[in-house]
């Protein structure tokens, strides 16, 4: 199809979207129109920087078969661009209602010992640390045995640096935990005397 007027383009675009709504794609392109006669090279000059250029807007139905492919286009003059773009924008918002919103990633929670616990969606190459929040458990004899959170992730390749940081953080928190438990044990002994 040839170049349509702006209103005809929008009506044809609506029929194009309705025909491809169940299955298929619609490709939309916009670019500045700098028409030159065939065979001539486009030469940009300094005084053309202030000039306002028309915009070429195209739409195709995305079919590979050139004989059945539907192509529509329009040229929007700079004086009509604001009115066309507002009509074009509201049309696209009304037509693209079936698009899915981006899924937000859940924030990474941390345990009481400071080790990161993996979020709901784990990456294949990501590293996570999981473990109990108290940092240890007592045996039947009343002796405290610290447990380290398990660090999951690749040892080499993508995500290895994240695993190393998690291990370093785990070891630092483990040292703090041991020091705190030692202080508490000493304070109990002193208070018992």
C-alpha cells in the first residue's frame, strides 16, 4: 500500500491490530524522513540543523511471505506531529492491553546472623546462602554447636564472585557469633561466682 493520510493510517492500523490480535505480530517503525532522488547521496549541511523534518511512520503485519505481507505508512509533518502523536499514543495504549507487566523480583531477605537467604526466583548462576536464623543449636548436654549457613552457587564461572562474597560474609558473621557466645558464657560464669 502507498502512503496514507494520518487519519487513514490510524484506521488501517486499528484493522491491522484487530486481524493480528489472536495470533501474530505487528511491527511499528518511525524515522525521520529525508527524501532524496534515487541515486543521489544525502548530504547534510550545517544550516539544516535547525530545519524540522517530517516523520515517516510504518506498520507491517510481520508475515514472511512478501506477496501477502501488509504494509501501511504515513508521513507526519512537523506541524501535525503533536496531534498525531497524542492520537497514536492513545491508540497504542488501548490496543496493547494484552501485554504482560514486568515481574518484579522479590527482595533478598537476610537471617539474624546476616547471611543472605535466596529470593523466590533463583538464577541458575547466582549464589545464595541459607541457614538457620539463630546461628547454631544446643546439644542435649547443653553445649552450643554453631552451624554455618550453606552457600549455594558455582565455584567457577558466572556467579563465582558472588559466592565468594557470601562465603566471606558468612565467615565474618560466624566469627562474630562465636565471640558473642564466648562473651555470654564468660558473663554467666562470672555471675555464677
